[in-house]
C-alpha cells in the first residue's frame, strides 16, 4: 500500500537528482519515506537518495518495493507547477501508479523490480580529505574545468585543496583554499584522484546553488558527494569512481 500527497517543489528535486545516474530504479517504501540506491550500467557512479515522509502533506505506506521508469515519472511531474500538490496512489495488483495533479490524472505502468539491476552495497571507505563547499562554488568549479578538459584532478595536502584540468592547449586551476564559498577543508594526508567530467557533470546537475555540499576523496579513491535539499527532507549521497592514473 502506498498513498501520499506532496508539493511538486518537494518531490521533483528528489527524482530529478536520482535520474542523473539511472533511468530505472527500485523505490523502497516504508514508514520513514522513500529510498533509492542505484548504480549506473558502467559501474562508475552510484546514488543513495532518501525522501523523508515528513516532506509529504499526507503519507500512508506499507513496506514494499516498486520499479519505476524515472524519465517517465519526471515527464509527468513536469505538468505540475511548483506549488501544485501531487497525489500518488499505488495499485499493487495491476502494478500501476496513479499520479494526480489538479485535474490531471496519469496512470503509469510500473516495472518488475526483479528486472532492475540489483542495488549496490554501500562501500565503507576511509577517505583522507573533506571539503565543505557552497553549491554555487561546486557548480562553478566543475563548469570552469570542463571548459578546457575532459578529466579533472582533485588534489589535497592538509589544509589545501584544488581542482585542476588540463586540455590539449589550455588548463584551469581552482584553488579551493582561497575561496569564500569553501567553509572547511580537512585533509589528513596528501593525495589526488582523477575523475571524468562527463560523469562529474551529473553531480553538478543534482546540486542547487544554495545547497551546502560535502565532498570527500582519497588518493586514487572515489569521490563522495553528499548534500541535503528541502530543509533536509531530501538526502543525496553520490559516489564517483576515479580514473586510475599510470
């Protein structure tokens, strides 16, 4: 059973963030809210996102799992204004989700969860460096490096951290240590890790300008990007695998 009502502005950012990584996903439903944990087909990026039941105007659910085409769901939500209420009602017998927005009613066929890729285990990583940065600065840094390069090197050394990109003719360096939008840099050692900007741009799309983002990374280790949205009712934790350097 799942029947709930929520404002479009509170639910759309959740599904939009997760859909930057995968087109289809299992949604785990329980008393606390919704959770999606998924990895992309290339095993490069992972997302673990939760939407609290407290974000809903009304929420009535029993524990269960449904499979959803996120692209189709986002298209349906696109018919609502930010302040519109969106009503979800699950019919498990016919495996359909009815979505009502004002005078519009959509019935979306669900996907067999067993046909969707298995959810990944959350890795237990010990990462050397942590940077707390404003979303606007995080987005600007990725945009700047992407102008000249296909990959970016995230390097750190105790209280210093920078993002560097080198292209065929140009390069770009963003010094995070001398930036008003960076609130904290903690690094217990020195190291660096190389990441594909094609994938890192997906993390950029998830983050709002006014969001506080925690970035954690290790020497040739994955990058973890963690942030909350909508008064903390949405929590997104993403992981990006590194490109191992020769």
